[in-house]
C-alpha cells in the first residue's frame, strides 16, 4: 500500500497541549505589556489580542477536545508566579552561603547537599529541576545545618520561606501537568489549525521580543521566548511522582 504523501507536519516543538498552553502564557505576557506594545505596533490593539486568545481557546476545544483552557492557563500562571517568587530567594540564599562559608571552603559542600547541584538548570527556568532542588532542600536542611547557616548571618526566614515553597511548587506543577492532556485524535486539518495559531502568536512573540531588545529589557525579552516557556511547562509527571514519594518518606 502506498504511503500518503500529503501528511501535514507540526511546525512546533512540544506536545499540542503544551504548545497551546505556552502560547496562552505568551499572550498573557503580551497583555501585561500591552501599553508599551500598542504604542510600537500600529495594528495591535485590544480587539486583536482578544481574537488571538479566543482562537487559542477555540483550538484547544475544537482540535484537542479540551474544555476549560482558562483553568489550564491559571494552573500555568500559578506555577510561574510561584517560581518567580522563589527564584530570587534561592539566588540570594545561594550567594549568602557562598560569602559566609568561603573562608573554610565549605560553601559548595553545603549548597550541593541541599540541592544546588541543579542550580544551573533551575536558573534557566527548568521546572523539573526546581521541583527536585526544593525537595532536596526541604529533606536535607537539618536543624543543625539550619542553625549553622543562621549563625553565620542568614535570616531563618529565608530558609523557612524556601522550604514552604517545596510542596507549593510540587503541587502546582503536578496540577498543571495533569491539565495538559489531549483527548482526541488529531486530524490533518487539526494539525493545520495548530500550526496556524502557533505561527500567528509567534509573530506577536517575535515582534514583542524585538521591541524589548531595542530598549535592552532582557527580562521582558525572555517572556516571549517559546523555547523557555515550553521548557518551563515540560516537567515529567513520572519524576514528580517519584519526588512526591521521596518527600513523604
């Protein structure tokens, strides 16, 4: 039997659900910065952004058969908000330990023992690495180690705040991953619709990144990176399940 030659291929990386969720997150970033963006793009306005958001919702429903994109987007946003809150605390805590324990060369030993071997991945927005780092931090932050770190000058609230994020991040990432499920077989027409919404939103992302590059706002530029957004949504459910088991032992 001859193979079909008109197969439609996806033009994006990641699963269909993860791609659409990433687009929703990017559009949320665009909405949050619309005053600046609208001032730079003559054909961008509230109606245009609304049409893109509505199309993401429609494709989610009609192509993937998934209701409640708003719930999925909320789960992703809740996770991103939690990640954005804990990352500065982790960064500051790490630097404090490096400074306080440099004289006896124990800074790396301490940091490695509480999960900071994963810091390079975490600092790049890897959700799975963050979940693992926090789980290790919570598990290995013994009373003795906590006393030693606080005696060197770090406030105890830094440690307790970070430990409090361990279960919060883990729970939110599991909820989000559960919501990223396609429920129906995707037709060639469906793949075309997925490709179209991806291409359209990516134009917004690329223009937005370019405009923020112009004013040297690196943090805003990264909000419109599909690769970074997708990476933040691609944690493994299986590994999270293992981490859940490990932290309850």
